[in-house]
């Protein structure tokens, strides 16, 4: 599997977003695990697109990814607005669970990396209960610096997971995965943001109504007003897409 190979994509400001449905995405990632080759999967939203436009290094990380799924509603809207729609939104939280559901058939090994010691412990326990045929082969919190990277990578490689889920800061997790993808030798590695907080019970996911109206981002803002500054990227993204309509999907 490669971003430019068998996966149909739409380019949003040079970032190739997958046009696969959730079911097709899971099927493709199932094959990626079976291939045993390392793949980086990014679940991206407008905030990440705007960050990539401002930071060439982040743009490179995203363009090098093996698959970028349209996690954010704004990305789905932009693709549709510019006349080259994706099939549907593929939320990272749901994708994580779908992969674990399929992984039960194979007894896949899973490694969890990130968040606090309490959250990661609770996440591991809950996922093991929810998916008893999955093997949680390791987990550790995300509080480590660059000097400990090699040690962390070595421990993950020794655990030999099929899936690695990483929950660190938005500016950290994708670049970290990109940097160590080949050393890790994990078939599918995916950044999952705040998913561990929800799985562990520390935070609640947006109610079904907010999900249906595609307003999960707004619910999270209500719960975490401190995110307001970061959320300013959303209206900026919308305005930019509307202004650049003819060129959004042509950028490379």
C-alpha cells in the first residue's frame, strides 16, 4: 500500500487524502498488516492542514505518509466544495476500534503509546476487556524526551506489535512516527490524538447528536475552552478554501 499507489486520493493543498470509505480503509489496513511492511497512517483535520501549510517539515511528514484519512468534517466539506469529494468522513477514534475488531480474527498484537500513566493503564485494561482476542503487547505513557526515543523505539520493536497507536501532542505524534517508522518496523502505526482519554473514561465523547451534526469539534471546544486559540484554524481554513476554490485540489 502506498499513498500514490492503489489508494484513490484527493489533494487538499498538496496533502493527499484517501477517498476510501471506512470499510475500504479497514480492508486496506488489514492488508497492510498482513504485508508486514511499516505504514504510517494519519487521521487529519483542517487544523493539521493549516499547520502543514505554515511548517514545511509538517507538510513533508504528511506527504510521506502511507495513508491520510479525512478525520475532520472540514476536510470532507473542502473536498466536496472543490468538486472532488471523498467517500465519507473516517474518524480516527472509530478507525481504531474497527482495526481492533478485525484484529481479533488474527490475534493481532497492539502497543499503546502516549498520554499519562493513569490514562494509558486504563486504556490498556478497557481495550483488553472489549477485545479479548487482541494481545496488548505493551504500553507506556508519552512523557519522555528525545534522549529516550531510542529506548522507547527498541522496546516497541522488541514487543513486535501489529498495530501501534500513538497519542502525543498534535505537533509531536506525527513527526515522531515519521522519524522512527522504519526503525519501529510496525506494520500499521497511527496517531490517535485524544482517543485514549475517551477510551479510559477520562473524557466523554461527543453525544450522538453532535456526531450526527458533525459538531464533535464544537462539543470538545465547549468542554475544553483552552482549545479556542487552536480552533481558530478552522474558520481560517474555511475562508482560505473558499478563496482558493479553483486551486485547492490542484496544489502539489
